[in-house]
């Protein structure tokens, strides 16, 4: 009679009963541990910073990363697919082929590709990184998505301990030669200086020009401001500082007169890049401001 009843149940109901009995049997036999690890997600990261965050939280989940100097120089990513090169947009088809459970990219530059992926049903995280709070938020968001405990940003960049009062002489950062641009308080650089208690001469200036969070300044402004310390940003290899020496007004800048001009890498100061590059930038800035 029982066999007859089971045989006459609808297929779906019959399958559900079989599935239940199978799971019940496995539990009795102890085949399903109560502390089983969550299934690893397949994650594609479109920036070096998000790649670093994911690798620290769940290192074996990354299946696609951008091709940049920071990524290519890190053996952690040797066997991971490159979905872009340099400042080029990510390869949409290549991302799709990786069958990602999550794609992480930055607001603005990756809006188009992230929007397309989202419309196709892919889970995405879009982030903006202009402050330490936003960096911690990125870590928290990714940790939440993959179902693991988050990490404190402070523990990952020990040289960047918070300083609640401004110390030392003011600093002027020149992030570009043509045009002359400098970070305001609304940029990652401005946030970094503020976090370290270093006075940024252009922190309160209005944003202007192509780059959000930056202001365009004139040679006259630089001379009048009399910056006691000057930091030049090197975007690529080469003697970047010598390019400024050819400017007609350069010898009239206060920091140049006092021989207090230093050069810093792009990663860490302008673009966070990675926790290692941020930590390195903090070390340099502290030594520069002391």
C-alpha cells in the first residue's frame, strides 16, 4: 500500500520526499558537519585595491584581476586571469566567461561595465575611495558578500595610525605638471594627510579642472603661498623632478629655495593601490613632516 501511494505522488512531491530522506540519512550518519565552510565565491576585481582586499579576506576566491604594475609584480596573482591592461576598460566578454559570483569595481571609471553586468544578473559592488572611512566600508562590504568576518583597516596599515592634531610644517602636493594640480580635502591624498595630522596647503580650495577632488593652481599662487615643503608625484619611472626644474618660476618657490622638495610614488598617495603602498606612503609622509 505504501509503495502504491509513493508511486502515485506527483513527480515534484516525490523528489522532495526523496531529498528530505536523503539529507536526514546523511545527518544521522554524521556525513554533513555542522561547521561546514561556506561555498567559495568566484570574484572578479577591476581595481588593484579591491584585488588586495579580496586576497586578504578570501585569497582563493579571485578568478580575475586588472593587469597593473602592482598586480603583475605580486606572485599571489600569477595564475589569475587578467581582465584588463593599464588604464584600458575591462574586457566584458572575458569577465562573463569567468562566471563570477561577484564583480568589484570603482565608481566612475567602471560604471558602464558594472551596469551591464548588473543588468545581466551578476552581483556587483561599486565603490568610491576618497577617505579612510570609505576604505573600511569597502572591506566590510566585500567581507559581508563572501560571508566572512571583516578586518580592521588600521591593523593592515600600521604606519598610518591616526593623529588627531596637525603637526609640522604645511605641505603642498603637486600631482601633475601640465596642468599644475593639487589635492583638496575631498581626495584620497587629502584624506591621507588629514588622517596623519599633516596640514595640506590646498585642502580648502575649491575643486577645479578634470579631476574630482583636485584643484588647478597657478605658478603665482604657488609662489605667494610660500610652501615650506613640496611633494612631487611620480606617475611613472624617470627623473620626474627635473621636469619641474625647467619651469621659469620654479627657482622662486619657497620649498625649492630651502631644498625641501621630495618625490613620492603615485600608488599609495594619489591612488591607494594596495595596503602595502598605502603603508609605504604613510611612512614617507611621516618622515617628510617631521
